C-alpha cells in the first residue's frame, strides 16, 4: 500500500478492503479500551467491516490508517467525516489507537492534519472528545487543536448521550504563514 505521508516511524494511508483481517483483530483486541469512547460496535466481523468501509464510498467521509513504517503494521485509524465543501471547507475527525503510548497516533494525526490542509484542501478540522478521555484530549492538543467549548449530550456512546468537548484547528493555526 502506498503511503500518503510519513515521517521516520509513522505513516498514513487510505483504508482498503484488504485491511479487514488485521483491523478486525485489532478492534477485537482493543474493544474494551474503545467501547466507552467510540460510537458504534467494534469492527470485528466481515459484515461490520464492510459497513464501516462503505461509509467511505461517499465523498463526505474518508478513512485513513496509521501504520508503523517499519513493517507496515496498522497502529491506529483516523476518520475524516462530514466533509463540507464550499465556503466551509471543514470536517470532523475521529481516531482510535491500537498502540497506546507509542506515539504513532500522535504522529499520524499530525500527518493527517497536514494532508487535510494540503492535498484535501480543507480549512478547519474539528474533534469532539469526551471530557474524561484524557489521552484523546492530550492527543488533540499535541496536533494543534484548541478547545472551543462543550457540547452537552452530543453523541450516543456506550448506552448513553455523552458530553463532548469541541476542539478544532484551522490551516492558519496548524500551518502558520499559509
């Protein structure tokens, strides 16, 4: 698979049908970690994978994988959702790590931000994060996102409507001088 962007350790690429086995095994292994933070069921079956993959058939969503350059293993995923073109040029991002504490998702998110503001031509990215998800809040901050506010009962996750903090980054703040 061809990488869209990379640094010495981490790369991003588009999700493909060939990723089913590896992604299903990773989602199964990390299902307890992600259940309280991620919407929807884990991507552990062929059917759930095909449903997940079909989201990216529409132009308003793109699916990316974060990979370790050494060996190409999947170490995370990042979705760019609800892409709005025209006068907005904005989207929402969601992400999951399969290698917590290794720094790959942090590097992958920075690569994705640069790709979104470069190749994809976006101006603004927003991440909505539950206030108690400290690792995700640190990750967003490290990629240049700034807190904008709180959205009460924003999304149905793990059996309840959950509050989320709204974090965003624009091309001007991520890429000064652009």
